[in-house]
C-alpha cells in the first residue's frame, strides 16, 4: 500500500479533490433547483443529462486520448468542467443546466478514463488490486466530504459554485505537474451485447437496474431532500449516508461474495436494500430512520456493481473478461440515463410526491431479487471454489478501471490455478 501511495499520491490527491467538486455540484444543483422553483420533472432531466454525457464520454474519450494524448485531454476537459460549474448560478434555466450537465458528464468520464489509465500504469502486477481499492476509497471519501462543503456558502448565491469550480481546477495541478510518465493507452474491443446477455442474463439485467438505482441516488437524493423540506444540514447528511454505507459495507459483502453462491448473495442484498427503501418511503418523516435507510440502501446497492461483475466473470473465459467490460458499462449507463427521469416523474405532486424517490429504488431492487430467483431455477450455480475474486468497484468507474479490475481477477484466478497444479 505504501508503494502505491509513493507512486500515485499526486493522482490520488487530484482525484480526491475532483470527486469533492463533482459530489458538491450534484447536491448543490438539487438544492438550488428547488430555490429557483424548478419542477421535479425539470430537475430529473437536469440530473439525467449527466449520465447521458457520461455514457458518451466513456465511448469517445479513449479515441480522444489516442489522437492527442493524455495531458491535452486532461487539461481541456478540466477547463470545460470548471467553466460549466461556475456558469450554473448565472444561467438558472433547466435547459441550460441540462446542457451543462451533459458537458460535465462527458468531461468527467474522460477524466476518469485518463486518470485510471495513469493509475494502472503506476501500479505493478503485485499491487494493482491495492491501487484500485485505494482509488475507489478516495473517490467515496471525496463524495462524502463534498456534502460538508454544502454548508460553506448559501446555495441561493454563487459562493458554493465557485468553491466547486476551484476544487476542480486545483485538482489537476498535482496530476499534471507530477513526474509520472504518460502511459500508453489501449482498450479492448467490447463483446457484443447479445453475447453478453447469452453469457449472463442476470449480470446484464442487474447492471441495467443498478444503473437506475445509482443514478437516482447520485442525481435525485438532494432533490428529494429539498422537496421533503429537509434543512441544508439534513440534506447534506442524508446524501452522505448513501456513500458512507457504500464505503463501510463494500468489503464485508466482498468477503461473503468469495465464499457463497453469488446469486444467493445478489438476492439477499437486493431484498435488504429493497426493504430499507420501503422503510424510507413509509417512515421517512423521521430523520434518523431516513439516515438509516439511506445508509443501508447505499451499502447494499453500490457493492452490487462489483458483485454483478464478479458473477458475470464466473461464466466467462479469462480472455473474454476484459472484452465484457465495455458492454457491462454501456448497459449500466442506459439504466442510469432512465433512472432520474422515472424518479422525477414518480416524485411529481400528481403521482407519489417525494416518497416516489424511495418507491423507485425499492421497486428496482425487488425486481432484481425476483429475477435472481428466476435465474436460480434456470441453471446450476458455479461451485464456490471455482469462482473468481470480487474486486472493489463503484458505479463511477470508467471502462479503464473495470478492465483493471478484470486483470486483477484474471491474475488471482491464474495464481490459484498454479497453486493447485501438481509439482
């Protein structure tokens, strides 16, 4: 771990600051939208636009990097992110915000691709798994820390937007000024969606549903808090609870994943998360209950990303794992685009109001649980001693991080095979 910090401290510091800026602008827009009188439906389009841009960036950023290089792409995208963030309070219009969110999503996706390829280059085969784990922890800490900065200024003004813009601008300094060499860049051609669906129906359906669940949390949690009449402190604490739960429960669930039938674990995690969302929907007027529900939902749903990838890998040959990465991210991205739109509709005054936020999450988690039960009747599970290792990943990961996780899983599986070879 110390070796990882020594070789990649600038990257980790920069990405931590970047995630603070990203987490801050997401929550801030949800609160400011309520102040400006935007409808829930309008805010759902604003929040969905980020994931549309993110999906586009994950497909186009690799080609941009091949054409002009890491440093130029990094610097250009940083400029756009900073400019868009500082323009939000000047262009208080849902259409302008939606367009800005498309740009922000595209740029952040490109930044993640660039940063994660740098991280992969800085790591060795021996510590690549540790580097990825540390990177994901830094991301979650950044998002959680961002919620505290919500209290640094009045969301009705411009100070907090300036803080987010400054954080993003400063985040690139340690990365671009570090002496780390620019890595070579290459990605694997993705497997077709039909091949992926034939290989792992539960993995594909689960990733689509999880995209909607995560985007609802990341995009609409602050909108829910504002519509439910929470104070600014309560909204910040509520949003942070999702990511604290993800950070705390990722590794315990990973431990179970490597020691039991993964379909059964997907079923159990989905049911616990769905029940927690139902509790939040019914008893959300009690703030401690609301925080507990958010903690459990985040702690169950975010590790599902790694769990579904590991489950899909169980049915893939080693040489096909990296190729499956692009398809899994694309499926997750489609669900993420739809998530805020449906959540916003359910949260409308003419439908369910603010409780529609929890209703949407509960419905998707219960559907995932039901589909897991169905798949358990369709084919036998892979024996536990033949499954691969689950690498920690969050839904914010780019195709590069997912491919790195696949490499770690392949190396672990090959090492295990070598140990069982007769001497």
